[in-house]
C-alpha cells in the first residue's frame, strides 16, 4: 500500500505559489489555509480522491481528520442542493400558477369575473392558499376603499364542507366555475363585512402601505385603522396588499387564515404581491370596459332620442313657442353629449394607443362630436327661420355659466381665463341665439388647440356696444382663408359643415351688431361680438 509522500499537496499546511493549478492568483490566501483549501478546491479535485483511494488509512489520524472535513463539506453541499431543489420546485409551481392566473385575468371582461379570478388565485391551494380573501375598490369621490367582493368560508364547518366538495379541483377548474349567480351568492354571504369595510386612503398607515406597493403581514394590531380592519373581518392576523396602476390607487386585498390559523410567511406575502400586481391591471381594465359599455349604451339612447327630437322639432316648426322649446331641447342634449365626449377624451389621455380600450374610447369621442355637431347644425338651421325672441338679459351671468360648464369638460392641457366687466349693462337680446353663437366660438377655439392652450372669455362695455370676446392660443387662421370664414358651407375642418360662423354672423347681424376677428399665424385667433343695447335705456335700472 503506498505511503504518504510530498506529492500529496492537499496534505500540506502551506503550498507554494503555482503548486496547485486550480488555485487562482487572486486566491493566494488558500495557499496558507489548508481547511479552506480542502473545502474550496480539493473537494472538487480528482487527484485528491485518487490519492486517498491508494492509502492505508487504518492508523493515520491526520488523513482521517482531512476525510472528516471533506465528508462534512460534501454533506453541507448536499443540504444546500436539497434546499435549492425545493426552492426551484416551489417557484416553478408558482410560476405555472401565475401563468394560469395571468391568462385568466387577461381574458376576464367584467369586473365581477376579474374579482372572482383574483380571489380564487389567492385562496386556492395551488395559489397563495389563504383561507379567505376580501377585495376593496377605490372610490375616488369619497377617497376611500370600500368592500366589493369576498371569497372563502366563514366557519370551520363551512370550510370542511367546501374543501371536501372542491377536492382536487385544479385552479383552472375553480376559475371555470364562475357565474354571475355564484358571484352574487359569495358576495351576499359576506355582505355584512363588505358593508363595514370602509378604509380611508388618507389614513397615514394605509397611505404608506399603498405608496410602498408591497404586501404586509399584520399581527395583533393595537390601534388605528389596521385594528379596525381586523375587528371587521374578525382576524388578529391578516395580510394586506395594495392594488395600484400607474401609481394610482385601484383597491386593496385583505387575506387571512382564520380557519386553519396557519402563520402568514414571507413566501405567501411575496406570492400575494405578485397576484395583486396583475390583478390591479386587470381590475382597472375591467372598470374601463364597464364604463365604456355604459357610455356606448348611453350614446345609443341619445342617438335614438336625438332622432325622435328631430322629428318633434319638425312638427313644432309652426308653433309660436318654438324658441323656448328649442332652448330646452338644446340643453337636454348638449350637456350629456358634452360630458360623454369629455370623459372619453380624458380617458384617451390616460392610456396608451396600445391599450385594448383605446380604439373603443376614440370611437365614443368621435361619435359624441358627431352628435354634438348634428345637434348644433339642426338647431341653428331651425332658429334662423324664426324671429328673435328678445328680452333684457345679463350677459355676465351667461359667461359665468359657460365658465362653470367648461371646467368639467375642458381637455387636460387646456386652461380657461376670464375677465368680467362689472359695469356691463343688461341688454335686449334673444339669449338662446346669442348663447348659441358663443358656444360656436368656444367650440372653434377648443378645436383650434388640439395639444392644449388657453381659452379666454371676456365681457366689455364700450358704449354703445356690449362686447363679448372669445380668444384662443391655437394655430390661428391662415391668411388665404380669412376672407371666407363667414362664407356658408366653407370649412377647413374634415368633418365641418361650414355653417357655424356664418350662422353666428347672421345672429349678430339680426341684433343690429357686428362680429369682428383678428388672427396671427401661430398665435391664435380672437373673435369680438359687438351688440347694441337696443330698445332704449337699460331696464335693469
């Protein structure tokens, strides 16, 4: 049997540089530390095992000590490999679940469907495996999160029954069980809790959780909103995870293990975080989709009603009170159509063109604009057939009303400025027609600023005229068309009728006034309506 000799470098306390070809220059410390050298390099060296196999180890204690180090290192590495294997197995399983959930959420259309899919993923054994989960949605007007849906058992007896019935159903099986009846049944079961789940965003702790965008484990909270949440759901330990999209609050998910009392570990929190991240995107999309459906339905109703009103207007042409009727019709339709168009425009500015809702929202805006133009053109044409219905009116009050209306519908990048002359006298005019003229100028100004700008409204008393000024900071009127802007049927707009400004001029002319405009290319346009007091002294006195 061979004996120990100087060729056994692994036995030496100190090695010379270059003596072991596997020790790199930057690892010179291993040359002077045999145990670390054994663990880092010798344990992986074929020569080490070949040398050991040739030796008689019965009475060599030093060799036995080295072997104990080698075996200890091998055992440690084996344990580490086992942990890595478990880690990879767990995360592979979670990735598969995550992929299934993501696919289901992307296909979910309605808000109830998306909410159900998310909470199934949080409560099923293949997912985060919480006993129960609660979904709260953000109410922007009230600045609070309110209970929307919950899933899971309420008692141990119910839990045993549910888990027995579900058996080995897969995540996909559970997701496919969704129906509107099942959703309402589950929501009704938790209705008392959902009604009491009202969580204000302005609460400091809740605000910090939402801003962190991380799931948190809450255990035995002693005070504040976290304690109130625990009391409402009846749990002393629960997880809370925010749902946000583009840094805006969408909702909250609260989950617990009230039946099994299993502790909420870090892994569960991380998985919950991943699920709620995708859930927030799907929920926001579902909210947009439902709002889109409501708007489409409303547009269809408005379209039908508009046709009915058009027929009604035709029948009423010979009625003496047509002016008042037309005024009422105009206001009945203008506000909802304007609100729908403004809302669609706001939502378009909030999403990218790649968003699945973008084309639908664009269609809503275009349809709302078309209906608005149709209504304005119809009313203008009809009004011109009738004589003026004059009375004494306060034009300052009219402009203030217009400002209030515009605040709700102006595009995000457009601001409004105004200047009211406190000495403006009341004036004898047909207010419906003057308002129609002002609306036309305001709409033109807004359309002239597609990328935003400043809309300015003013009133001014320059005897003998009361003046109304509407100006914008758009591209201005091209020099070659300045002489034609009041010409009937002439328009530079793709969908224009060429009747707006000509109709406006006719209205002002019929009141004995005049309309003037000035424009500089690249700096916008200004229109000035000049109206005489007409009818003698101001009866407002």
